[in-house]
C-alpha cells in the first residue's frame, strides 16, 4: 500500500501543479527536462515511440515510477527514469500535461 500512496501523491502533485516553463528542480528547468523527453517522444507521433504531450499527469507519473522501480521494463526508459528524482517526475508530468 505505501507504494500506491506514493504514486498517488506524485500524481496529485503533478495534476495540481501550475508550474511555469521556467520552474526549476535540482538546478534543471522543467522545460529542459521535457526537451530531453521530446528527443524521442515527438509531439503528434502516431506510430513507434508515443507522443507524451497533453497526456494526463498521472499517466506520466505512473509510467516513470514504474520504469524506475522495474515494474515496467524498457532498458532506455529505465535508465532515463532512474536519473529523475521523484519530485521532478511530478513537476515534469504537470508540464507535459499542459503541452499541446
């Protein structure tokens, strides 16, 4: 149960967040982190690697925390997620949810 509460708390923080594009976490701006994501997850993608812009924050939080914990398997995403602190995951998810 604690893990579910943790994911729920991150999702709630992501959805409730109203961060500007210049918000920072750990010295990196959230828009910088998002650009890292967009290197593979192109907006408007319909095949291959999915687009992540406009997705509900809780979906992004769930995916990243699952990759980070090993519950979801993908070697590249596991490595990427491992480098993002939990507080940044929520902020990044909120930012991506606002993008269209």
